[in-house]
C-alpha cells in the first residue's frame, strides 16, 4: 500500500485518513498537511487505487478494512483515530468492528451504515456516480465535484476544481477498478453491528448531500452510542472542500479532546 505520512517531532496521536470511491490519498492532501502539524497523519491508497497494488479479483469493504489493519500493524502505530469520507467512512466502520484494538476514535464524514434502511442518492447524486468513463479523468473529476458539492462551489472556490483535476490526472482510476469499488459498496451494511462501536465518534455531514443524503448520518448518530453529529448548512458531499476551515476546526477539536 502506497501512503503519505506527515509527522511532527512529538505527535499527540496518530490519525488515519481513508479515501472515497474513485479517490486516492491525494484527495486528503491539504487536510493531512494541516493535521500533520500536531499529529502523525497517515493517508494510504486503498488496494486497486492510486499507487497501491492493482488487483483483478473482487473484494469487499471488510477486505479493505483488513488491509488498513495490516497497514497499521506494519507501521506499529498502536490505536489510531480514523477519519473516513464516504466509502472511506464505510471502511472505517468495518475497521472499528473487526479490529477494535486498533481504533481510538472515529470521524465519519458523508457516509452511511448502508443496508435496506439507508436513504438512497438523489438523481443528481446518481449522476455523479455514473459519469461516462469515456470522459478524460481530470474533466470527469471536475464534473463529479460539481455534482457532489452544493451549488456555487465553482464560483466560490475554482481552485478546488483545479485540485480535483490534478489529483485525478495523477491517479486516474480504471473503469474496472471503479466497478470493483462500487460493487464492494453495494454489499455494505453495518446496521446490526453499530451498537458494538464504543470509541468516541464524530459524524460530519452536509445538509444538502445528494450522494449520501443527511438521514443516513442521522441514522448513524442514533446507532453509535455517544456519537456526536455536526451538520454543515448549504453543503454537499465534500465538506472538507466546501467548508475546509470549519471542517478542520471540528476535526482538530475532536482530536484534541480525545488524544
């Protein structure tokens, strides 16, 4: 597994960042740079993405959670805080359930427990998921961000679209890899197990998320004992981009509280 690591001389704790469907560790780069000032910040590429080993066989999200566990053991991190967005948040749930000794706290961003009780994506959210693979990777990333974020982000922050394009061009994902990830997500369901999670948990979600609508976050908050839910108004699926300063403040506050 390829990964980015930023670490100060005396880190307060270790934080693991897990990427989303179609993304790589590059998507977390600016956040990792900030959190790495006080904490050991680790951002790996999931198998089959970025610079990590490519595969051809099908896999599940629990498989990706086991990959993350082996990664943490190899780096001898001890228990870590896990920050996962969308698919990364789903993997984070499985990691906490399958390897609780490795997880110190959870930050679940724009994600869901899955299963029949989940609230599906809106038409706009589905459009973001099923953009044509014939579109060049950088342009597809720009179009996906426009559909996933709340209206007006391009006018407010055109640099966010340039960054998304750059990351996609650096780590273009094949159609086959995207399909394997998507199939893994389709089978995700932690509904019956969430009460087993006992670590401090912060849930961050945009109020106008079209890809994973807000009721999914509310269901998570009700199911994980003691979880706190913070919602961002007029924000879509990518609060770390759309509300970067506020997102970083909330993340830092949680980490400092429990580190």
